[in-house]
C-alpha cells in the first residue's frame, strides 16, 4: 500500500465536499440535550496520509463531541496496557446485532459475547484502564486520545454535564455489567469516566489524524510518535470493522471495506491501512445513528482513491 497522489486526493475531497454540501437528510441526535443544539450545517472533511500530508475541505476548526468514536481509543489503551487477549476475553469481539445501548444485548449472553463499540462493552473497557483513582484513569485516557490526535484535547463541559444529567440508561448498563461480573468494581465510576470520554471535543482534522495513526501502524504521521504497538493495530481495526457503525456495520463494510467508527456527535473516521485516515463531521444522523453526509463523503473519497483494502489492484 502507498499513500494516494496529492492531486487525486484534492480532487476527491473537494468533489465530495461540494456534492454533499446541499444534502440535508437526517437529524441531530437529541437524546443528549446538548447535541440537539449543535449547528446541523457544520460540515468538514479531513484526510491525513501515512506520510503526513493533510487535506481538508469545509469547517475543520469547529469541534463536536467525539462520542462513540472514543470507544476505539479506550479499547486501544486497554490493548496497549494489557494485550489483545484482554479485550478478546472481555467484553469480547463479536457483533451484538442490537442497538448500541441495548440491554437485550447484555442479557443475551450474560454480559459476554459482545464488543467494545457498544455501550456495555465500552463502559467495561473504560473500567479496565489502569490507574488507582478517577483522576489518574481519566488523565491516562485523555492523554492517550491526545497522542492519537497530535494535540492536547479537552472535554466540552456542556456536553458532559448534559449527558451526565440524562444518562440513567448507561448507569443501568454499567451496573448490569457489574452484576454479571464483567466490570470488576466501581461501575458508576466507569460510567462517569465513559461519559466524560464521550464529551471530548474534536475537529475533523483531529479525527483524521487519529485514523491516520491507525492507518500508519500505530505511529502518528504528524508527530512521529508510536502510540500503539504495530502488532496491536489489526485487532483494533477488526473490532471497528465488525461493529464500528452499529447495526449498519455490514452495509458500511460492503460499500467501502474500511474499518470505521461513528459517533452521535456527527463524526465518522475511517482507516485505509497503509494509505490514509479520513474523517468527516456533519451532525445530522440517519436512523441507525450514523452521520448521513459523513458516510457518503467518506465512501466516495475512499473509493476514488482505491482505499478499500480488500480491492487489490
Ligand atoms: N455517549 C453516547 C452514549 O453513551 C455515545 C453513543 C454514540 O455515540 N453512539 O449514548
């Protein structure tokens, strides 16, 4: 694999930006009150190649909350600290076939046979990050995200407050995973740290750099820092491919072949191994909870640049 030619990337990024600028399908998430307030017109695209070139279109300065995209990087942190077997054992690496905050998915296998991209598995992964107290665990998570993004990140406090006040369902999920012994202790602490990690502010360039770090064998192509061991990258990408776009992960993989992750803040990032990371932010979501414009723009750009790792040319 080699990074795509600059002229081809510029053409593909600009074409997708223009093509979907006037598309107004979907709706902001509103079950977290603060997300309903985000400007639905916000639209930005960024692509970062494994050799560190950055291409952008639209608004790449405005931040949205990272939301479920954070799940990838907390899982990566657990794998980095404890090895891939830890995540394989708990919460597992299989699709649930259920929505991301499903209680049924927990009951199906008593908290097992799931993955770190759905809420019960993600809260479990957060509970597995090393550290002796809240601040230490949280600090490790936030710093780790910053290593992927190539800059220090911070929480959007209003989003955190809004979700913390309304996340009774996630609190129940955390406690249920504790009851099944999948979370070892402090389920409420794990859920709260999880809520905070979901409120980290990111722009499209941050997300694309995070994806590019995974595309580049775990080395951030902008800072040159090795963030995740190269050996562990395939495991992270496998879980993204299995469950990164919730219940539409199969459709997404069929159309693009790309390991990806979406969040209800409106971001999606995707990884073309050995080539590039790409991200789009646009808050309106489809029925499955995935950004409408982001899916279309990433699919167009990646397919124009031969980004599908299954398509050998
Ligand atoms: N913080 C959100 C939640 O737990 C994240 C969900 C998402 O982005 N799918 O519900």
